[in-house]
């Protein structure tokens, strides 16, 4: 039985996050990943739906500057276009796109603390804790460049880490009947896989601003799925 489509619409009221700038590299990584997975024709369809025709054959530079002028609203519109293109059943495609995008950033931009071999010699839980803290600190440093204090809350519970933020770029200006921040979810999955030597990390989005919640929240489970299966 086919799944019903996700109902995503534009909010009637302005979203205070809309004009927050987004770094060139993040926009480029998302565009490149969509092209890699879906092809250039599909990417161009999504860009037109998102009102981003200026990005057709014109990706922003691969750096962490903000010179291309993209903002959270653009990133959210691209995410909406991807959901519109694939539908609810296409979450797997969206997660693949998000993971490729995240891997691009991990391998090319050491601001977020993924460089080096330290993750290979420390316990899994410690590696995940360190990577999440490094990522949060990296975002804060990045946005200090444009004099913006991005709000990220990271806490630890018995079985998982909890990442929450009222400044999520994936759902800006949108209303939805389900969590829609798949690209961000995929980023946590890919980051966890990177620091655990390729293991599968369970990530669950539990709140989404597009659904009326005050912030977007993800649970990043401490035990890789392989370990949970072995213990079961």
C-alpha cells in the first residue's frame, strides 16, 4: 500500500529564520549530492520549483564563506522541492542525498573537528560525544563570522544524545504534517558512521518546527545498530 504524500505548505506568517545566511559550502554540497543521486535534469526541476533558477549550472563556491548570498529560506525551499519530487516514500533517497552532502562537508571542511585519527582509537560512545560537540562548536564559530549566535542545544541521556535547535534551516517558512528535516537527520547518520568506522547509527527526529514545535529535535542513539543486534 502506498504511503500518503507529506502535506508541506508555506506558512502564512513570516519566519524569523528566513534571512539567516547559509555558507556557500553547505548549499553546494546539497546541490552536488542531489545531482549525484537524481541527475542534473531532476536537480534542475527541483531548483525551478524552489525558485532557485540562478543555481542551475552555477553552484556556489566550495568554501565556508557566505559570499553567494544564500539564506535559510533557500535551503528550506530546496528541501521542500526534494520532498515534492520524491514524496513520503522517497525518504530513503533524501537520506542518501543528505549523507553524501554531509560526507562532502566532513572530508573538505575540518572546521567541524572530523580531521585526524583520534576517532579510531577511542570508544564509540566517546567518539560520538566528541564529534557532536565539535560539530556544535563548529557551527557556532562559523556563524560568529556573520555575527549571528546560532542556537544549538546538546544534551546527553542514558541511551542517546539529544540535539535540538530553533534555528534549523530545513523547514524555514513551512508547515508539515510530519518531520521534514531529512537532510539534517542524514547528516547525523553520516557523522556517526564516520567516527565509528562505518557502523550504522540510529537517528530519530522527534520534533519539527514545521509541525508547530518550538524547535527541531533529534535523538542520536549511542549504540550502533550492529551492537544492538549482537546484544539482542
